[in-house]
């Protein structure tokens, strides 16, 4: 039997949660009220690349949202320096309280003033949520008190005295600072309802592990995997070539913090091997790009990193050959270049058929008769490093977070999020990639890749061992394969960049997606492929830094394409001229924010300096967006329909 398309069995299960008509009706009223609230604020970041201090600050200030709320609240009534201090206190409460202690002679007079301001800010950021949701966001030890203060009736003298007595008690019991910290953290929690990280948490910067630690405690977030994330995921799943790439990139940028301090990867065996093998080698072309890390390493340390960098690069080229040989379907034979080197003539023949002088010819571990064979010592290094990656508890925990909260793409509230590209042909059709016996393109390709990546993580029986190995190999392809949606270039010219001076050989031709994504009709076609339509749907993309200094724009295709990789990574900031874009999506529309480089957390606290940010785009939606218009609204409406059917069943005595 069915009532309003619901089986009686389903309604009986629902009745266990709502055992009376009154309880079902109450829940309907509650859900209908939620549908009428403005949608929560979404915050989009991409390409963090280990720059955890800048990431942490942007997260704390919600891309300037807190500063805007403070300005709206206090306007000209509060001095600018006081508003700056209030904002910095909200971002860094513990550190700012230490400063206040050094400055204030009578701090007990300061406490009630600042508590009053914080309560006002907390009211402001909580106004679009139900009391129930706010209550769930509050720290348990102060939940009741904060609820009372948030619902203060300023016009009621009796209530006013009650609230003053609360402040007085908080101060007299010595809990003022603990309470201030709790309020600041609550404001940070409420100002952003949902965080989206559109790929590339790892590499370049020194603190990807700190970023992952922060995310592990964050209230509501998702991740769209980037090519650098996929590289680390592959390494953690046991892909030796991916692991070698992780080490090479880390050594290239002298970024050993995440490996050694973050995940406890023991690099000593690689260092010993490198020092023995390249003892009399200057390793000039493998010198690390120190950048801001130049003060951390003296000449001897930089030289050791160069030796290790060279050692792991050679190992990487050999390991990649093994995968390419196992998978001719990848079509990457042109990346096997070690046998193309003539060390006696000091030249290399590249896929274009031309010979070029080599910048380095000292490769004692490369046997000209069998150039791709790992030496016994190289095999030992690879095995020991793989054990380190597999048994790093913290790394595996962070990779689990990437799997649990991550995916290849996300369709959410009318926006399509993915890191890099949707491979395309010259005629603007979606490019197909053959996986096994089937070809996939567009959304089907993304869904298939997502499935394969998850298969690489799960334990498998002997019968499934071959399929799992293929999945693990494929994760390396996703890093550098020409038709990978995370790469989408003709080739990754790593060897040429190291060993050939002619920069024309370094060129990596981008796929047609990067040409056509500027066209509105193409973006609409992509959105429709993923089931999205309407004037308020957008693609949110990262991966390629926007070179603002050269006039490149983050908004393309008539506003359909939002490019939010503006250069969090310090390694990119010379070419971009800025330090990243972030996106805010609230009930009124989209706000694209451009950020200037972040100096340091210490300076932000001591000088009360916020990141200098400016709004690049303020795109109002065609209408005010309420919860009923969101993806969650669809879920709530279906729950209401089921509850109404349950009410009918109660009414007619079916339950």
C-alpha cells in the first residue's frame, strides 16, 4: 500500500522517529521555517600549495567577511584603529590577549567593553541561522551563556541588569579571556557555513600538513582533488613513481618540512646514497629553487639537497619507464628519454627528432646497455621510502581525509567545481580517454576516474590485485598523462627542463579546454553536461595561476568561468603579481576577492595588519537566495513531503 507515493513500510520507519502526528507536524513547521532563511555563506579557495599561514589567515578572516561585518555594525561610531584591533582579536584571540595585557593598566575595565562588541558581532554573523544551528556551533562549556547574550533584549531594563551580571560573573570568576577566545572562535565558525577547497593543497609551500590539520578540525568542507593532491595520494597508496615525484618536487623547492617534520619521512638513506653517488658532482642544474627558504639553508645544505634532487630525479625517470611499459595505452612512450642520451657525445635526441647538448652528463647509475634498470642501491632506496610513506600514520590520516571529503568534481548550489580541465577536442567536443575497453568523456570520464582513484585505496583480494595495481598506476597518469583532466598538456617535460638549455623544448602545450573556456557557449555546454543550467550557474576552476600583472582576468566567458588560482604560492607571485583569489557566495550573490601577498602571522598580530584585499567582482544573483533554493533545500522539501504523507497516514489510521 502507498500514501502519496510512499510505501507504508517506509512511513512506518519514519514513524519511529516521529511517533505522533504532533511531532511530525512540529518538524514540518521547523523545516518550512529553515527553507525561508537566507542561504549560508560559502567560501571557495584553490591552490593553497602548502602556504598555511596565508591559508590560515584567509580562513580566519573569511576573505574579509568579518571585517565587512564589523564595518557594517560599527561604521563611523568606532575609530578605525579600534575596528582593526577588534578584527585582529577575532582572528588571533590568544595572541592578541597577550598584547592587551602588556598595554592595558586596568584590563578588567577593558573586558566588558570588548565582550559587548564581540556579542554584537556574534549576533550579526548568526542572524541567518536557526537558533538550533547556532546552538550546535557553540562551545559546550559556554553554550547556555552565549545563547542568553545573543538574545538580549536591549529595551528591557530587568534583562539588561541580568546581562551585566553575566559579564560581571565571567570577569570575577577569571574566565573572561577563556570566554573571549570562545566567542572569537564562534564568530569564525559562524561567518562561513561551508568551505570548498578546489584542489592543490600540497607542494611548493612548507606547510601542507598544517593545512590538512586545520581542515581535519573544520566544521564543514569539501575538496576537489588537484594534480598535486593526486600525486601525494598515489604515493600514499604505494605508487613508487608518484612517490619519487613527490620527493623531487619537494627537493626542487627545498620544501622538506612537510616530508620530514610533518610526516616523519626518513630522507637519510637517500641523502647518504646521493652523497656517495655524486660526491664530486656540482649538481648545478639540480640546485634547489630556494626563494624565501634561502635563509634556512647554508651552502653545504643547499648542495646536499641538489645531490638528493639529482638522485631521486634519475630514479623517477626509471620508475616512470616501468609504468609506461606496463601501459602502452597511455601513449607516453615519448617520455622514455634515458636511452636517447648519448653520454659520450653529450647529447640527447628528443621526440622532435633533433639532438640537443646535455647540461649534465654525470649519471653513474645509468647503464647505457640497460638505462632504465634500477641499481641495487636505488631499489633499496625506493623500498625503504615506500615503507616510510605507507607507515606514516599522519600522512595516511590526511590522505583518508582527502578521500572522505574529496572528489574529482562537485556540483553544489548551481556551481560546478573542479580543479583543472574538462579535456576537449579542437571541434569543441569532449575528448575521450580510453580506460580498459571503454572510452569516457565529459562527466562520465570524471565519474570513472573518481571510481578508479577510490579502488586504489581499498584493500583487495588476490583476484582483484591486478585491478588495484592498474588503479594505482593510473593515479600516476592523472599527474602527468596528456589526456588527464588534472594535467591536460601535451607532455610533462621534466627531463628537458633539467638537461636541455633550449627553452623551446620545455614547452608543454595546453589542451583545447584552456583555449575554449573563455567562450560562454562552451562553459554552458560543460555546465549542462554536469546537469546545471540557468543564469546563476558557474564553473569554479583553479590550477593555472591568473597573471594579473599581465592583465589576465579571473572572470571569463561572460561571467560563467571563475578562475580562483591567483597565486597563494610564493613561488608564483612574481609572475602573478598578487597572492591569490578567493570567492564568497552568499544569499545575495558572488564576491570574488583579490589578495595581496601575506607577510606573516606575527606581523598580522603585532601590527594588526589584515591581508590587503579588494573585491574584483560583485555579481548579484537574479534573486535573493534562500535555503529553499539550495541543494540542501531540495533535501528538506523531500523530507517535508514524506512527513506530510506520514501525517496523512496518522489521520486515516494507517499507522
